[in-house]
């Protein structure tokens, strides 16, 4: 029969997990990672805001103390150009103060633990290149010193007072916090992934058992009458109170319905075969009687009118045809029950030669070449039934092709198949078979040539008998037609070489 290609399912993108467990694990891990990163980012932002606020408060306090000290110095006896800024007090370590006249730094100082130093030249240059805004603190980058939070105000003498607090400590805290957030996120993602794997595997165990039950049922051979679907999802996995249980219960109902249908079909088939067997047995006796009485009456053909003699001849012919049909139906019934075979070692080479010689005698107007090996080819089977297989294929070619057609019979062993198979092919160069008939060609009462359906020789059981005999021998039969050629191929398990 013509094989049909199974449509392939669309493939998922490479980045998308295919299994449900991987999707759940990946989804939960991504969700935990995003939530942890979001929480960490919010924490870092909050800490940054807090540190900035504290630095602003500190720089405002420093600027106020600087402004107060500068005013006292300016109104003192030595004026604003008296004591240098390194002599100022009231500033915390890490603070920088400066007095600017326009864009130039007049004096500046840096405070540390127990010491005060002048501001380095590169930092002074940074102060002079900065655009200052009175009142509101701003972040400035001082060359050689790093980032500072600075604020400025104008003194009564027109000079600008600048106070800046180092951000080094705050930046270290923020960096440590960021590293901690990243590490916590990675650890949380790993633990979430590992925990989700365990949880998903534990949770999906019932679903896997349900899928295993469905797979086991799908692998069961259901073509024969004796096969039933007995596997079921266990009760613990068919609880209708959860989603997996609903699937399990639904699958059980489906399997039960299919099993009931199979049982009903098997019973119907057995009844039909029993009816055909009984009817065939009952028909053989009256058919034999009809044929016998017709032959007995024709013995007095000299005293019979021509029309009566013709009618009796037709009765004999139709009774013989009915007897053959009854025999074929009985044979099919026995084959369906795996009965009626006498298994022995059979030489297919000799069997094919005999069948082809019979065909040559029956139809000399066809060409009957053969392609056979010189040595015997052995199979285990019923010789009479296997002879019937080859004879039916040759007879099918003879009945459904016009005179002059070449029918070639070939026999070969194919050791590449496992187990080694014997191929018997019958090929003709006749008009071929309609492609619509090929899928049902080996069914019962199907004729390969509709135009010859009324011929007495055609019962529609020949190829179905071939299929049943070959199947009973553990083989297969197939047909193909096209391009001016029709080929039937029978494959049987080889019995090996001659002992």
C-alpha cells in the first residue's frame, strides 16, 4: 500500500525549553532573579539616596561653620587675609574648604584626622573650573581626590565660600552593597532553580505516570481480536480534585470506551466469521447436490432440447463458481482463526517454477518469464497455501491484463533486512491499477479492474486470500502501479540455507 508521510510538528525556538518541567524551572528562576535584582536595585538606590542626603547635611553643616568662622575672621583685627584656612577649626575629617575670588581659589585647606593640609594643585584647578550654584549641594570631581559633595555661598565681601565633603566612604559602602546584591541574586537564583527542580519533579510525578500509561496503551497492537486495553491510570493519579487527576480520570474513561468498542468489534467479527463458516459449510452440500443432479440430467442430453441442455450447463458452471467462492470464504475464516496451516520447510524456487508452469498452460497468450536463483530458497510455511499465493498473483495478472502482456516472476533473498527476508515479485507491463484502488486492493471483495467486475472468474477474494496467507506466515504483501508497470511483492522470513 502507498505509505503516507506523517506531518512533522513545528519545532520550538532554540531558546525556549520544550519540556514543561524545564519551562517551570526556567520561569521560576527568572522570576526570582528579577525580583531579587529589583529588590537589590531598590535597596542600592535607597542607600545611595540616604548617603547623599547625609552628605548634603554634612556639607551644609560644614559650610555654615566655615561661613561663621570666615565672618569672624573678616571682622577681626587682621581682616579676611589674616590667618590661613589651615588654621580653621570646626571641620570634620575628609572636609575641604576654599575661598574663591571670581574663578580663582584664594585659599583652601583639607582636613584629616588631627591634621590640616593645603589643597593639592590639581584639585584647586578642578575647583576653579567648576560652575558653582549658591545654596544647593552638587557633586564635583576633584583631580587626584575623587568625588566630593560640595556647596557654596557668597560672603559679604563678594568672595565665594566653598565647602566639600568626600564621597569616598559613601562610594565604598555603595560598592559593597552592590556586590552583596549581585551575590545574593546569584545565590537566590541557584537555590530557586535547584528547589524548583526538586519541587517540579515531585509535583509532576503523577503526570509522568499518566503519560506512561497513555504511551503503554498507544503501543498496544489493536488489530487482532484478542488484544484488549487493560492498562489504566492508578486510582491515586485519577483524583478529580486536581488537574493531573482530571487528566488521569479522563484518560481512564477514554481507555474504557476504546476497550469496550474493541470488545464489541471483536465479538461482532467472531459472530460474522462463525456465520460465514456455518453458512459456507451448509452451502457446500446443496451446491454439490445441484451440480450432481445437473450432471446426471445432462447424461440424457440426446433427449433434451438445446435450451435445456444450455441451462443445465450454466447451472453446472455457476455451481462450480459458488463452490469455489464458498471454499475461499472457508479458507479466509480458518486463516482468521490462525488455523489450517501445515508448517514445513518449503523450497520457494521449486514452488514458483510449478506455479508459473501452471500459468503457462492456463494462459499461453501471455509471456511468463522468470528470474530465479539456481539454488533452493527455503522458508517455513504451508506449501499448498504458499503455492496458492503465487498462483493467485499470476491469475490476477492473467485476468486483468490483455493478451500479449509480459508477467515476470522473480525470487531473491535480502540479507540486509533483519531477519533475512525472501522477496517474491510478480511484475506485469499491463495497463496498471487505478491509484485510488491501491490502498484497499487487499481487502475482501475488491476488484482491481471495475470494468471486469462482472466476469465469472473474478470474486474479489483472490488478493485478500494472498494477504491473509502471507500474514499468517509472518510476512507482508504490497503493490505498486505506475509508469506502465504493476508489481506485487511478497516478503517472507527466510528459513536459512539447506541443512
